[in-house]
C-alpha cells in the first residue's frame, strides 16, 4: 500500500468513522448496500466492493444495483451501492471516498465518459481496481480493468432496424437521447447512425436529450407534436423516455409508434397491453451481477476478459409472452 493511500485511510478513519463501517457516502449519495456472511465462494476472502451508479431513478438502474447486491450475497462479498445523482462531481467524490476507505475495488457507471478520468486515475495510483458497468469511460482500455454491460452500439442498431421494419423506408422520426456525452448516448446513437446510413428516406425531424427521464420526454414530445410536423415514430434511447413519449402521443389522441430500450417491467407491460411498439433487452439485472462476478474473479487473481457483454434481444408484441406472463 502506498504512503499516500495509508495517510488517506487514516484521515478517513478519523473524519468518516460512521461511514467506514457501512460503506455509505454521506452527501455523496449512498443508496443501498449488502454485506454477505461467511462461507464465501471467493477463496475465503471477504472483499468490500462499491457500485457507483449514475443515478437510481428508474427501473433499469435499480435492477442493475439489485443484480450486483444479489451476486455479492451469493459470493460472500460486501457490495455497497452509491447514487451519483447524475452529477459528475458527486461521482468523482465517491471514488475518492472509496479510495480513502480502503475498498478492494469499485464498479462504476460513468455519468460522463470524460469527467470520470481524473478520479479513476487517482484510484489507479492508489492500487484500487476500477471496473466500468453499463457504460464505458474514456481511456477504458488503459484505466479500467474491464467493462460489464450491454453492447450499446449493437442495441442501438437492433432498435433502429426494428423501427424501420415497422414504419418503412420513407418516414420522419424523432429521437430522444440520454445525457449528451454519456457513453450510452454516444454508442446507441452510433448504432442508429450505422443503420440510417442505409436508409436515406428516413429523416430525423427533431432530436434532443431527455436525460433518461419520463417527465422530460413527455414535455419534449408534447412540444414537437404541437408543431404539426409529420412524425411517424418516436425512438427513445431508454424505456423511461419512451413511456413519457407514449403518454404525450396518447394524450394528443394520435397513433404514433414509440420504441424504447432496456426492457424494464413497465415497458414490457405496455407492450403486452398493445401500447409501446417494442424495446431491447440487455438484461439489466445480469449486468450488475456480472460486474461483481468479474471484479471478484480479478481480485482472486483469475484472468478476466476486458469486455463482457450481456445478450441483446428485441421484444415486441410477437414475443412478449416469453417475458411477461
């Protein structure tokens, strides 16, 4: 252990004693945690891991967290979940707190692919391994030990291909993005662009971020509908925004197919009811579980893969019965 890290840990013990025992983060946003008992399956070691999520405000992110906590219980390692509240500064502070408190490793969903770099650099210097989950970071190959999550570009491609299957090759669409500059926003858009390059008759008439939220999506789509512009489909980079878009369309008494991504429970129920046109599953619960499993394997000295993807599956009315009883 470096002298720098030793001093940091001593200071943390004096200043943050109440946090050290439970792995919380005070103002940095502790959401939930789980400490497993004895009988671990990780060579007898009891590791303390942190999962730093970008936010905990929708079904997808909470499912990722639940998967991580449950895998921690299965492996006998402690997993503390911290909520970054969509604030890069908060997330950076959480990483610094984890360094000071001597966490064995951190799994982080970067709020910003760029902004996270200095804090991860500090973790690297302190000898604390960092694994990215759900979204990747800038300098992923050199700064993070691995990535666990969906193949974001592939999911974007799959979604857009099915949009075109429904609306045809000559149509107007609107697109709702996640936070601009986040890895998922950029990668899913790259998937869209790859598909749309083959369909010049598809025009994006409006596009903007709704920051993964239902409320912002509802407001954006209401405004776009009020312009009177022909809109043949709404494509959303996650289900929360798709459900907000769907409400705007239904409130306006219009019949415009809305497409989501993530396959959260509310979206699946909406597909079953014949409302939402479709979504892409990347197994949110499995992404969190995989992250804990891979990081634990790394700490045990095992060889791990740098990129670990969950399966990408299209869900619509034709196969919804396979996912909702």
